[in-house]
C-alpha cells in the first residue's frame, strides 16, 4: 500500500483558516481551536457586528472574540441573533 503524505493538504487547511480569521483580536485568531470556532460561525465581521447592533446587543470585538474562544454555544446563539436581525431588516 502506498504512503499518503498529508502535510501539504494540512498546511493549506490551516492557512485558509488563518486568512478567514485575520483581524480578530487575541488568541482566538492565533490558536487553531479558536480559529476553527470563529470560522464556523463566520459571515463577514462587519455584517455580524451590524446585525448585533440592529438586534440591540452591545458587545465589542474583544468580548466577542473571548466568547467565541471560550463558549461555542453562546457564540453560535449570538451569530444566529445577528443573522435574524439582518434578515428582518431587509
């Protein structure tokens, strides 16, 4: 059986995550786990922030980054609130 080398594919996957989470604050944009959680609930940053503002949620980017890193379920809920507020505004 031939040997499979994954180094190139693995590096490409990590680089893609690095590019998608560029601009976030703190370790959430520097650790692989944090990057995965932020990229999961992405949408562009400005749209998410605008959606939260429309919904009346006042959190800054530092708090959002910490929530994304420490509590995945809460961050998913916030992302859904932002999406819903944006959809209602249209």
